[in-house]
C-alpha cells in the first residue's frame, strides 16, 4: 500500500497525507459513538504503532493530555525514530481526574522536557500549543518559550492547535509554521478564510476531526441526536456501489478533505490498525470533482442548523 506524502508547509518535512492521531491508543475516548471507549493495553498499542509505520504512515500526533499515549509511543517505536515525524503539544495535561491547563513559559519548558523523556527522543519534530485561545496567542508567552526550546535544539518546528478563528489569528500574528484545526463535511468554516490564509503564508495544514470524531462513519447510527443523524444520512446519497460514488462515508469525507491542496495531513484517530489500513485504502481512491461539489453543496445547506 502506498500512502502519499505532502509538504508540511514551509517546514521542509514531507508527511503522510493520513496522519495518526494517538489520542485513542492512550486515553478512553468517544463514548458517543463507541460502545466501548476504553483505550487498548500497551501490548495492543505497540502492535498498532508498529503496524502503522509498516503501512507507510509517517506522521504521529500526540499530546501530554492523551494519558498514556506518549509513554506508549516512546516504549513501542522509539527504536524506529528515523521512520516517523513526531508532533506533540504543550499547555494541557490530562489524567483520569480531568485536565489542567498552563501556558506559562515555565510550564511550557516543563512540558517539553517531560515529553522528550516520555517519548524517548532527543528532539520533537513539531511542537504545538494545545487548544490555543485568543488570550494565549495575544500574550505570546507560550510561543516565546517554544522558540527558546527550538533554539536549544529540543524542537524543530512550531505550530498550534485550536478553533478556526484562533488559527486565523495565529497566522496573522506570525511565528507558527503549522495550524491544526477541525474541518469536515459537518463543519466547513475553515473554507471561509483560514485555508486561503494558510496558502498565502505557506503554513502546514493539519486536519483534526476529519470524520467528525467518528460521526462521518457507520458509527453515526450510535448517536442519540436524531437531528444530527438525519443530517448525516443526507450524505448517503453520495455513497454506494455505483460507479462514481464513494464507497462509504469515510471515503467521502477523506476524499473531500484531500481534494484541498492546502491540506498537508488529515489526522485519523483510532485504536485499530485495520481502521488505519482501510482509511489509507480509501484515501488512495480519488473522487470526482462533481461528486465532491455535490457533497459540499449539501454540507453548506446544513450551515446554521448543524454547524
């Protein structure tokens, strides 16, 4: 299986167009669509991590907020460090008692050093502010501490994660080589301004929630929100065995996102290696511009009701 690679903005890095979001291998997640939201044990996480590298996924995105994720990565694949581009975050830590946030310079330095130790690596390829607010961006203290870590050789490149408006502001302020934000067929807000600005700034674009946290998959039937379920069913007209249609909702969703040249990588969050393989196979099958345009028109019709 060949997984295409794309430039990560101006960083010089080439990342797999499907990245691996390591949240679910270390933290319980998504009880709204998963009957069992528990994360796998370390043995299974190790199998998944090595397997996705074998498939050709070379971009792994994790965070201290993902419970055991960084430790699992460090113990499972640090011996294969040259095979993947590693991204983690600062600002949020989470355990079974909940999250706490600290974007101060001192905490940022501490986050970096602790992540390096847990990940068993000498350098982080991409360090991002986790869920950056406008206040954090405007204050600039976190970015300054990240830049200090970069000068010290602990970090190669800098970015941030957040909402669409926050990513726009980060690019306006400068200093961020990448932005990571939610973008999917249930929320096209990034198309209003952000994608064009990222193209103008030559910033790397990393997509989170590309299949809306599993909602743009067969799992949507597990949702209790009937209005949302009805809206998602509307996309099924673009799915089916007929020539020219997407094979399923995930194929439609990934095909739409990867049709955008601004997108560097779409993060796939899963605890299952077969899901990574199936998504990679789907991503390799391009969809027609006419089908994607129809799907976009339907998605836009949901504006104001679903997004």
